[in-house]
């Protein structure tokens, strides 16, 4: 009871902070079209320089022949608590072990980890509907996750027993119907959805009702396909569904790797990713692969556009040593990895000095390299930008989000936002993405000096104003934790 009261107090406190943040967002973002405009409280705006002087030789001090001022940026080695990537924490049973708000918040604030796994067991409902009490508990778990500023990797399962005492197709489909409104209500804090339901731990390998391992008959395959189709229909369309092995996607959706033209299209193939929960254990990752000669290139191509994550499951040297781990994490574009399992493997990575590199490289890591900005601006006139961003992580961002150029008046804090024509999901590893665009400043924009900033907020309206859910660029002294914006170290005077 004491822990429940403590959680309630913490949730109310965080919600009060969230309301303040939302009020601030309302004050600084009204209007429509190309720019969102409104006044803000200058007291909330971080103290920054008000000119380009002193920002370095390349920071606005020169003007090129085309009237653009160049700015260069320095990469940072800091571990930023960026959303939807990195090592994840969790509890053993999300269906019974209540999340603690202070603990979850500490993962993000103290450890820079923003993901939490939730394996929600439906063991008591194999022959009946999910109870209202269980559904209410699930909602309370998601409320704590949201209050803590985290997101979940979500999976439902019926058993931890390798006998595979799950349930039949009828009840799986019934339960998915029951879960549909809860998934829709909480899609903002669901980062990734693992298909689950079938077999031990929901990993699909050991199942009384759906077949065992790769020895599946025609009915098993048809039933598994029905579960996948229903899952795709129930999980919100802005989220992907991950299967346990490449062969499962190949058998259900065909063996041609996802092509760039189909990526992010909303098709079944474009929404189905992978998770590997026995990474590096033996030559075939304990049944994850059947034929590495064909499945390796398939997976390497697929995971450019769909999520890859999972966990290790035991020492298997030299395969679990750093060289192979780093090579395959990069090859298969890993976005997330279990921080708690397997401890022997994780300790080996620490001993061999690659753990921190893995922590830094999982998922995306976006580095601002150079920027070019119009040296002059006037209300109602054109303002040009060119920004080069390199992804030095192992994967592109998985879920859609906006990219906003922000102009903030250095005197009164008034903010103008301009949505750029960019999709971070296309920012592939080791590539430089160029944001080149001309924007039109509002005719009513007051004269004054403005700081330029870049925002990558969460796509969900419920989280867009919360800095914890925005992406920090991996550069020195650009990130503003209070606003969720990245300074571009450039100032422009807007005239009439």
C-alpha cells in the first residue's frame, strides 16, 4: 500500500509538471500553416548568447557568395537519454510487478536509458476473456511509464513453460480484440510491439496449439498467419510488429527483403520487424537462424527499415566476444538490447571495453556537422537553410517524428516553428542527410534578433511538448533539456 501511495504522489507531481509544460507549449505554439507562432515567457528561455560573436570562426562570422553564413559543430561523446533506442530495463512480470515511478525515472535521468520491456502474461485467461482488473492494471502500468518519460517494448504471452501450454487461436483473437482500445490509447508510449502470444515467453518456438520450432504443418502456418494479421490490424498503424526469427516473416510474408520503395508504406511487410532473444549463442543463435547464408543478407537488408532488438542468452565465446558482437550489431542495425540479460555476456563486453560503445551506438545517434543559414532576414521574406546531419549510430529512427526549425526571439522568448520536409526514418547509419529548404517568415513577425534551433519532437500530440521525448543531437553544448530543442549556434536579425 505504501508503494502505491508513493507512486500516486509521484504521478500527480509529474502530471503537474507535464501540465505546466503543456501550458508553456500552448503559449508558444499556436497558429497553423508553415509556422506556429506565439509569445512565451522569457524567464523559461535558457540564457544564451544574443549574437554570433564568440561562437567560433565558422559560427556565422563569414558570409559566402550566396549570402549564407556557415556554422560548424563539434561531436560529443555524451550519453544522451534519447527516446526509442538503447539498452532497456524491465521487470519479470509486467502483469503483476507494479512499475515504480521513481525507479523508472531514475533509468532515464541517471542511466540515460529510455526503454522498458513489458511482457504481460495472460496465464489466467487461457480459456476466458481478460478480466477488467487485468486490463485496468495494464493501463496503470502504462500511466507510470508515461509519467516517467519512458516507452515500452510490449509483448503479451501465456506461459514461461517450454511445454508450450499457451492457448488456441480463438482465444488469442478474442484477447487481441479486448486489447485493441488499450493499445490505441497508449500508442504514444509503445515504442515497439513484439507479436508474442504464441509459445513459451511469447517467442513462438514452443507451442501446443501453434506447433513447435520450425516443424510446422499447414494448419500451424495458417493459424500463425491469422495471429499476425490480427495483430497488425489491432496494433496502431503507426507502430511495427516484431517477429522472433527471420524465417517466420519469410514463411508468412515472402522471402524478398523490404525495398526502399515499400518502406514506411504501411503494408504488412513494411510493418513487420525482428527481435532476437538469443543473440550470439552458438552459430545459429539457438534456433534464430536456419541458414545464415541466406538469412544474414535478408536480415541486413530488412533492418534498414524495420526495427531490430532483443537480448543475449548465454556465453558462447568467441562469438559473444566484442569483435563479433560489434560486427553483427552494426550489420543488423540493432536499436535496443536488454541491459540485464545475459549478465555474463554483458560483463564480458565490459571487460573487453566495448560495452560503452554498444550503449552509444544502439539505434540512431545524430550528429550535426555543418549548417548554412541566410545572413539576413525580413518579415514576409525568404529564409534559407542547409543542415548536414550524420547518423553515427547503427540504425535509423524507427518511428515517425517531425523536424522543426525554430526561431526564438532573444528578448521576449517569442517562438516561431517551421516544419521541415524531412523524415528521420530515412536517416540511415553512416550517411549524411541534408536538410535544404527555403521557408517564408510570417509577414507579422516582429523585428528583432532570433536564435535558431532544431526540434525533433515526438509525433504524438500527448508527448510533443515534453522534452524527455525529443531527440538530442550528439553535439557539444547544443541540447536544451528544459525545452527539448537543439541550439544551432546561430542568430539572425529580422527586419521589416
